[in-house]
């Protein structure tokens, strides 16, 4: 049976970043091992609906993921929470380094609050706006360099289709979270479940990513002396010790929670010794030149 678009084994998935951990040197790794990057400055992990998400502070924090050569046709999917009041540059950008100068072929997603920006050199070829969305929302950008077109979906609804005057592609490209491709601007943003595909996602696939982002479930019943019990339930990642969720069971003691990954978990009524949540960030990686 062919893999579904939301599965990590799908052949069009370049890689996926769940942001469940940050390495001691600031490393972030894709689930498939194809792509990787670094977290710099004020970056931390924070509890999300299912596991952790990555947070940038809008001051010094950003994440840079090496993409290499961008395909002619690609898509980016992520769960995002933007701070529309923060004085930053971009939420997510695809282009040159987040500091210094360089060729300015790129995309700035969330530029100037709820607008996207598609530019090259000192010019620009698109500045479409999109609805400001409270809380964590799902965004997909479908970028077609062959036909010079970009589409954006929010919560599986098409919000714009923007023509380009030049293709967005060259080697040595990075995807930044919380920083721009143009300048040193920083933005407060939360990002979870970032996926890069080497194909143009259609509206059905966009809907599947929105609907099935948490494909795994853990469930059970809490009892005490064989009777249903409503004590809080804590779910931990059994490998890293990070707290995934704290749940209040139903009156019959039943509980359930969806998970992003097929990860070993520990479910307990009280936090056990050695499984207290780990605190991350700000991260200071080893010296590295972008």
C-alpha cells in the first residue's frame, strides 16, 4: 500500500522537523535524516498540543535549516503561531543567510505581519496578504518555479495564488524560522511539524496534512481499587523524558491523546522520578559561520 502524504515514509517528503529536541550544540535534525540545521540565540522548546514545538524570541533567536538545491516545484507545510505585534522581519523565509548580505532570491513568509513577500535583488514580485489567524494554525505554501506561481493555504483553505516574475531557486539555500532572508530582522514565532516536499501538493493532500497531522493515539482507563479514578494523567516521551501532555480523564476514568510520532511513551498518574520535563534554551551553539 502506498504511503499517505502525512506519513514520514512518503516518497515526496524531503524531510520533516517535529522539534521534539534540540542538540547540545543547537542541532535540529529531520526525522528522515535528509535535512538538518541549527538553532541560534533565543530559541527554546515549549509544550504543544502533542509534544513540543520550537519558539523564537524575536530578539536573537532563529533556526537555519540547510535545503541545498531547491527543486523546481516544492511545498512547505507547518503549524504556526505568529506574534503579529512583534517588531520583526519574517516568520519563515527561504533564501540567503539570516545575517549579512547575499543574492536576494527568496520568499519571506509572514513578512511585515500577515503578508508574504516574493523578491529578488532589490525588487519584488509579490506582496499578498492573508488573514491574521489567532492561535496555532496550519499553513502550506505550494511553490511552482516552472509556472511561476505560489499558492498558500491556511487551515486547508486557499488564501491566495500569486504569480512570480522570476523563479525562486538556487543552490546553498536555507530555510529560516524567526529570521529573514534579506536582513537581520527577527520575529517571535512558534513552529511545529515543519515538512518540506519535492512536489506541488494539491488541495486534497493539503487537507490530509491538516486532518491527519497527529496519526497516533494513546488511550486507556485510570482506576483505583478497580474503580474508575479521575486523577491527572501525565504522558512522557520515554526516551527524552520530555512531558508530552497532562490530561484529566473522563468520569469513567478514560483518557486519550493523539501523538505526532510512533514514540515510546510513559503514562503515569503522577510525575515519576527522573521524568521531570527538561528545560531548553536559549541555545548557544558551537561557533559556526553561516
